[in-house]
C-alpha cells in the first residue's frame, strides 16, 4: 500500500510542479504528520520539517520527533512559540487550542516565506474537520490549495485517506510515535499537549497552564504503566479515562489529592 501511495504522490507532484518547490512540513511528531513527512521524502520531494513547541510541550514526543527526522535525513527546524501563545491565550477563556493553532499557522507562514520555502504541507486526513477552515477556500484539487489569505500554498498528501487507512500506512512504514497515553478528544489516537485539558470557559493564566502540565505529566506516567488512556481537566480535576479499572482510578485520585493539597 505504501508503494502505491508514494507513486500517487510522485505523479501528482509531477503534474503540479512540486518537484521544483521547497516544501516545509508542519511536523508535530504525531502519526499523521510523521507519515506525511515520510511519504514526501520517499517520493523524492525537497522537504524539511518544522516543529513548534512551547514551555508546556511534552519533551518525550519532541525528542522522538527529532530522532525521527534524523533517521529520515530530513532538515528539521524547531521554533519556540511560548511568548506568542501567552500573548494570544492568557486572559482569555478556554479551550486554548484555538489560540495555539492561530499562533502556529501564522508563524508557519512567515517562517516559510522568510526562509525561502514555496509550499507548506500538513498531515490532514479525510476524517479531519474541513468545513469552516481556511482550506475551504480551495477551489481546485483539495490536495494542493493556493490560499490568497495565507499567501502560500498548502499541500495535504493524506487528505483523501481515512484515519483508518492512515493508521494502516503508518503501521506498514513502521512509524510508531511516542505516546503519552493521553485521553485526547477522540477515541482515535489524537494526542496534543496538556493545555487542551484546561476546563472550558476557564480564564487561562500561566499558573493554570503550569498546573495542566504538571498534573497531566504525572497522570500520563500512570496511564502508560497501566496501558490506558487518561487525562485530567484543571482546575476541576475531572478524570477522563478510556477503560480504567477501579485500581487505576484510585491511583489517579491519589495523584490528584496531592496536587489539591499543594494548590490549597
């Protein structure tokens, strides 16, 4: 299946003139963006990776991403967006992901333009939400959209493949990203960062961001050991877990109790 997809990317890239372009892949280190980077590299395109991180990013997944690009032999840029995220998110209500994506999109645009890249690439698949996004402006093949509002084309090589197909392709390619065993917002593996667990409608502060990181880091160690998916909302300390048994929940509550004592 991988060979077929790589050949399709080659054919599309030849028709679209992508072999004459420098492509910058927005690379989170998750399965979709890792697969997209791998496929474009296999197709012989001129690709580099761009990873945004901030003070509350998981260091384990960032380390895995660095090792992955090194193995591929792909140039990898790391950009700290902590200051921009604080400007956009602090003092506003959650969820914080809306503000974070805005910071990353515009940083990606200007990074690409200022460093001589012609195209941005993303790991979006067919299950990802498109309606209401900037990419709705695409009036041609949805794999390659030239968006005047952004000022640089977006290439989405996986957009016609379902999440299940992407999972199978990644497995065939041997791509197994580091997991924090987060609960995430979907049943599919869809990890991100601990800031997504700040309670909705809560006013975001640096102190609350720190708490979201610290409590979920400890919970993730428990989840990894128990092989369940679990996260905790803050400041409510609501436990979210797939397939937790009573013992696991009891241990999670003990971790939370310690954080409550510190907060008090």
